[in-house]
C-alpha cells in the first residue's frame, strides 16, 4: 500500500493523489520535504494523543474497576508536555525559515521574466537573458480557442473532445505558452494590472500573488524538459477559472533558437534607402 501511494504521489495531479507534487525544479524539493516532515510530526502526535485516549477509555474505565488517581497536578509532566511541543515548533520554524530564505534569494539569476495578471489572461515579457537585455519579446497568453468556444453556454460542444494527443486539455491549454530553458536560474517579477491574481505552477513548488502596484519576485530552475500546467490560484472575478498557465520547458539550445526567432520577428523593419537624386546635365560649352 505504501509503495502504491508513493507511486500515485508522483502524478501532477491525479485522482486519488495523496501527497504534494514532488516537482521538477531545484527548489521544489524543499516544500515537498517540509510537508512530509510536518505530516510525520502530526501523525506521531496523533498516535500518541489518540492512543493514550483510547487506552484510558478502554483499559481504565470504571466498569473494569479502575479507580481514579487523587492528584491533579504534576510539575514534571507539565514541563515535559510544554517543552516537547516548543522544541518541535522551533525545529519546524527553523527548517521553514531556511526554505523561505533560499526561495527569496534571486541573486545570480540568468534570466528575468515579467508576469502580469489581467482579467482574465497573463502577459509574459522577457526582460533579460544571460546578462543581455531581450528586445521586444512579450505576448499575452489566453485560454486556447477550442476550450473557449466549448465553455460557452449553449455551445453544444463536448468538453471531453478537447484533447492534445490523448490528453484531455479542456480549460488547460493556452494559445501561447511561456517558453523557458532548463538548467537556468530564472527570476520572475510578478504584478497585476487590475485585481489580485496568483501565478501557480504546481510542478515548480511555489505560487506567488500578482498584486496591483506591487512587484513580487520568485525564482525557479527547471531540471526536466516538458510541458507544465498551472492556474490562477486567487479568486479574481467571473472568468477566474478560465486563465490557465502553460510552461513549455526546452533545452537551452532550443530556447536560444526560439528566442532569436522571436527577436528577429519583432525587430523593426529596416528603413528604406532613399533613391539617388538624378544627375543634372552639364551646361553646353560656348565656342
């Protein structure tokens, strides 16, 4: 059963998933580990507390002749059951603080992406890459056209027919995914133009609020190429459920080609060369 549950927990996400998504980034192991530690602590405390309660209920009940003790206070016991929870909380706080500090450290980023939330879509702007500014590469990312048509009331279209390959992608695909390189530390600067949104890709191990007038930062370093999906995680209005996130992680070589093509496509057309003025005829000579 444990092996089966562990296998199920690898999914992202799947019906019956019993644990957090393990993630595919350098940092995503931190929240996964902390979640498991906190769960383990809670399980142990639950076993001790409920075990003591059931032993008291069934072994030391009045019908079996148990006689209650006369004492009402024990200083040693009070110290023990106060000190142990304090030590547990201090250990959890120490580990969690270390995880948050490492997550907040965006120094050494090799790339910067600006994410802006709108009702109800995302905008991605490529700011810099490998120490060089990126020229005019940015786009809106919306729910894909087929899902958008299918979701309309009275469309008569079947949501189960919206597929990419054999995968049902109803309300999960976008017209333009965010393309990112793997094995690259990427800094995100996240904000919003209207209301509070939240940018969340479970495989990255974090989510970050997009707040009007405030710029939040986060980072990721993706270890595996693939397509990773997410959603807005903050109720932001009528179409909150229709602004998915799709990240396409590719090799650095493929990303370099993609970025160069995007920059070339968005480059301004060269100015036309002015036509040369006609040469005036020389005046006739006088004899």
